[in-house]
């Protein structure tokens, strides 16, 4: 029903344009300021950080989203424009105004996102100069994605072509994030575009659902940032029969798949990470317990350090589960590492330690599965291992 | 009203004896099995881990504590006897029985504690042999403390002499813990002894209160262990007028002071730590918010990594505060690093970055203060920085 577009990105969606420049905010030559643009006005949905401290762009974009229509996103990296007070709000508003003027659209149709150091004012001269220099084209999604990166080592982008009988449309997305990642109802920066015609209520509801199953099951370091946001723009250019809750299953599935792929790319590129960790909890008393248990295990620094060292120390998985708050009956608990049973009904199961160590050392992803055997709750969470490099990166971030 | 006893430990309390041996469970020559003993039966109180997965010694000692009387604690390190099923419970019971036989007391008066790797059976031959070899003396508290250590680099012990008119008594304690430390209502291993005469209700209540203000405000890595417990034994040998809620203030103050000192020693000796972090939150909307905010900041891996790098990146303190769940009004927020104001009413406050970096680099402790200016809630939490060494230790723990 849907297929991956090779080297796809957000501008793989027909009609969307992007452009980026380097302004020196990040202090390097890489692009750090970009615009995503749809000449056709889009229906827009978003989820935002749940932090009580919100960046200026988040405050502004939340307000703009109230009118559920947008045509452009302007984004910079290197400075989060958070904890910057009234001046920060004025700067975010000016970014939107300059972008609107450049594109000849109302300023209310521009969303703003910033990511980087907290507590520094935006260098507005660089931003003003940069916005003037951006040139837009339908093949520049990759550059936009580059411009969002901070400690990311790899761009995160994807596009899916959906073909469901009379509904044919494209979904594309870009995301950034490598640290301060433990979204709670919202997440890092992620922009998703589609040309599908989608009812606005369903658009909002399906984004919430997709984020819940993907970005909200992601933890790199249990931190939630004040800048987190996911934007979804739907231009309607595919002119398919309008999608709503009645006929929306395929749209929902494709959107969840797209968000899950981006979430896994973020986990794999966690600061200092050497491998992806995927934790599945089955048989929990309920869904909430399954989610809580999976997120606690994937976020445990001791589990993460053990994975880094290829150490099959499954006692730490049991300890994380025990403190997660989920109902656990020790005598019913089964644990698996890369599909090998290491604990059965609460007791150590014999396994070849040396073999396991080798298998962990070779793996690009480590799969941890906990079967609680209490009910029907099931959830998967993604994260990464914890290496000395994470500490190095974060001990000299500001300098 | 109370003074520190130089080089004090748990056996600085008159009447208490201890002894330790090396059985090789830890695979080294250090002591790893020990007994604490009071010939006089003691009133006993305890707090235990809130983990849903509890070690066998925790299950056993909880049962024993129901009779609120105890005379001995037997403890080993190197193996936690957790996730070991029925065999684990039988092994813990045998440890108690052997200790009781050696001391000639009922087995119901022996508490048991184990700490170390999870999911391995206790090597009972070593335990049996070891218990026979322990010799008890009133000056062996230090050896007991050594025998509890796992990744600890320093013993944690203290004793206070209390003189409150007609009430004269001593309080002494030992603790262990360097990783898997984020107690929730209970904590690591800690044994406190006193010769004071204390009503049992008040004994239980004052231990809960002291643990709440000390061990429960401690986070090394946000992990809670299945083995956590704090035991308090009161022999009554000081023959003071019985202490209860009416006349218990000085006892409560001394006990809280003792537990706080031990909690800070644990934080300072966090796995791989180079310095202590003390976070005070003032002016929170209420007490619960203050505790939540202080614990979130002290547990933030990004704050911890910044402290390791002497990086005055206070934006991370603001970000941790924002996600803590505590009510925060950005415009009222003040932040201090080592008593220097870095954020005032939600805006960056100018400070000498180079000076601050030097002051952080030289400091043995880093003080972080957040004034929320919303109410009367106040709390202090303790933790440590995050170094590459933490990762190294925990990536090869089992091997």
C-alpha cells in the first residue's frame, strides 16, 4: 500500500520547495538557516513540547497554529531562542515577518522553529541577512535537513508514496535530534509534508497518534527540550477524495511508519551512540504499563552502558522494570536479549555468555524483550547505548 | 546539642559489635561478608526499596521487621541475591539461621542484606564457611563498612554523640552505594545503630522522615535497586528517658543529620564522579514541587555532563526544571551557580564566563540554586557529575 522513495525527503512531496544557507550561527560553514515552502496554502497540525519552559518559536508557532493554515516554516540551528524573554518573542516574530515578505505571503502563514544553545539571544543580523539569501527549489530538502542539525551526525529524512486505489499521495519528512531527547507528548524538530487532502480534525488526530507511537517512545537521555515540535503540512495538491476518520487507515499507517522511521534514525544517531536499542514489552497488565516499562528500560543508563560494553547483564533490565511503576510479578517474568531467553519465569535461564557477548558486539541493534505474562499491553521503545563520547560531547557543549 | 565523633562508625555506639571476612565472592581479597551485632535486643525500624522486583534479603527482612525486634544484621557484597526465586529465599533464610546459631540468638532476630550482581545465585559454600570465621569486636565497624562496598571507592560511615540534658546517647551509621542510586522511599544499604531508648512508633516515624530528607533526595543515575534498605537498631543501653514524638526533636535532628551526611558521601562517591552536586530549589509552589524540581535537576545527565566539563551551561538547568513537572513561571525564575546569579527573572544575567569556568573547575562541590518565586516550597537534592568513567565502570560490570 505504500513504498519507500529512494533518497526521499520532505521535498519529495510534489509542490514543496526548500532552501538553506550558512549564516555562521553554528560557527561553521554548514547550512544553519532554512525555509520549507508550499505555494499552495496547507492545512497544518502540530504537537509541541510539554516542558513548562517553552522556547520563543514554540510560543509563536502554537499561536499561529490556532488558525490551522500555513505555507512556510523557517528554521535555524545553533541557537534555540529559549529563555530569551520578550526579545526572543520579538526575534521569532521578525523571522516570520522577513520570511513572509520574501515569499509574498501573510506572516500568519509562517511557522518558526529554532534549535541549539539555550539562553543566548538570536544573532538577528545573521538571520536577516541569511533569509534574504535563501533560494528555493524543489530538490533542496536535503539541504533543509542539514540546516536543522546540531550534534546530529547524520541527516534524518524519508518519503513514502501511498497508493490506495483512488487515493494516491506522498508523505515526506525531515527531523533533527541527538541529545535532550525524551519527548513527552511532543518531540525534537520534525517537519512532515504531504500533498494529500485530509480533513483538519483527522490531520490533527492522526499526527497525535503517530507521535505517540514513535517520537514519544524515544529516549536518548531522558531529557525533554523546550524547543520540541513536530509540524505536519498537508497541501491537498494530490486532489484525492478527502481523507477522514472513516477512510483514514492507510494515511494513519503511512504517517506512523514515517514517524517511526524518523524516530529510529534519531535513536541510532544519539549523541555518542554506537548502536540502536529496541525494547519491546509484551503481556503487560495494560497499554500504559507497557509504554512505561519499555521507556524506563530503554532510558536506563545502566542498561545503556551495559549495551555499550556488550555486557549481557540482564539483571539491569529486571531492575529497570522493577522501578518503572508497571505491575510486575517476578515469577511470571521472561526476558530475551537478541531473541535469546535469559530469564524464564523469574529465574536465570542458562545461555552461552561468550556467544551472547559476541552477538551483542557484532549487532548494530540490540533487541530487548520483556514478557510480563499479565495481560494484553504491548509497546516498543527506541534508544541508544551510552558511551564515554556522550559525556565528552555534553561536557563541552557551550564552549 | 550533638557533636561528630572523630573517625566514628556504627560500632562507635556503645554495646554494638561487628566483624567481617573475605570469602572471595567479590573475587578479591577485600572483606565481603560481615555481621553487626547487639547483645541487647533492639527495637528496629526500616525502609525498603519501592521497586516491584525485590531481592530475597529484602523480602525476608521485611517479614522479620514485622516483629520490630532485632539483634543482628548479616550482609554480603558481590551478589545481590535478587531475581533468584525460591532458592534465593532459602539462601537468605539460611544466612540468617547460620548467623543466629553462631550468636546463640533466635533466627527471627537476624536481618539480612545482600548487594552486588543481580540474577546470580548466592555461593552458599563461601557464605557458610565465612560466617563461621567471623570474629566480633567493638572496634570493627570499619571492616563491616568495607565488606558492604561494591563499586564504592570510599567507605561511608559516621557517628554523632547527642547530649540533650537528661538524654545522652550515640548514633552511628554505615552505608554503601555508588551506582543504581535513585532511592524512592528507600535506598541503598544503610545500617544505623543507637543506644537511645526510643518508642517504636517514633523510631519508625523518625527514620521515615530522615530518609525522606536525605537518601530520597539523592540521585546518581536515576536507577532504583531491588536491594535497597535502611535499618535502624536502637538498643536502649543509654537508659535515657524514653524518646517519643513529645520530646523527640533532638533525636530526629541528629538522625536526619546522620542520614544526610551518609547521603552526601554516597553522592560524592558516585561511580566515576569527580564532584558533588547540591541542588536547592526555593520558592516552589509547594513542597512536592520543590522536591520534584531538585531531583530532576540533580538527575539530569546533561547538567551532570556540563558540571564534569566545568561548563556553565545553565540553559540545561532551566530545561530540566521545565520538564520536571513542577509549576514554573519563566518570568519569575532566578538561577545561581556557586552563588553567582546566571538568570534573573527569566533572562540571562551577565557574568564572567571565564571566572565561572575556573571556579567550577576548582570546586569540589557545585551548588545550583533555583528560586521559583511562586510559594514557600523548599528542598535540597544531592548527586554527582557524569564522567566517561561512569560509562566504563558500567559497561564491564558483570565481566
